[in-house]
């Protein structure tokens, strides 16, 4: 089994990058663990609620709890390639690397462009202003995302078109899979 990860700050283009390679394997989204927990608690999936749940789970069960839950899920799969979306910390990376090579691809984009994309996406938990984006970025960076991005194995700069990001991502992922 080959397990890879894509990471980036909100609005950087992770979902678009994953869309470019979804036909190559299964997508496991770490944020779904948090959203599922919100459902169990009958809470709406707002940025505030999701952030609170993520912090609570990490405080109660350790900083790598989301990764451990994802590893359990991945081990049950019968596919050759799995993409993990939403890695947030080096402690999570360490959990995955106990089982797989786990190369990390960071998607990077400018702050104003990320805000524009998030506002256009209109997901319930997306920021509606630059200040809200800065708050969300601080939360993500607080989990350790900045270190993951800085220490990623590959970086894709996404200040261009959707088509260009998809093309770059697919080319890189196919190369990674061949050399895994």
C-alpha cells in the first residue's frame, strides 16, 4: 500500500489538487474525523465548533489522535494508493511514517488568493473575511501545520489556474507513485 499526503493552509488548493488524482486511489480526509465527531455531538460544522472539537480531541487523546484514527481506517482498505488530506502536525506525520513511507506534498498559495477562493467556495466553516482567515490560519499553524509545510517532501506553488494546479499535481503524484 502506498500512502501519500497533501497539506496546505485553508484555500491553498488541496481539494483541487486531490481532485486531479482521485482516480488514482482512495482519499482519506482527516477533517472528516472532526466533522463526524461534530455530527455525533449534534453540532453544526462551523469553524468554531470544528476547531473546538479538534482541540478537545487532541487534549484528551493526544496531538496525534486524528492520525491514529485515520491509520485504523486506512488499514481496513484494500486499495494500493491512498491520499491523506489534511495533515496538521509533525506528530501526525510520525504516526503515518510508522507504517508507510508517507511522502508529503504541500500546496502553497498567497493569503489574498486563498481568501478569494474560500469566499467563492462558501463552505459553512470557511472564513468570510481576511481577519477570519488569519484566525483560522493561526489555529492551523498552532496545530503544527507550518512545520509540516516547511518540512514537506514536495511543494507546489498554486498562484495560477485550477488547470495548472491539476496538471502539476498529477505529474508530481504519478512520479512519486512510480518511485515509492
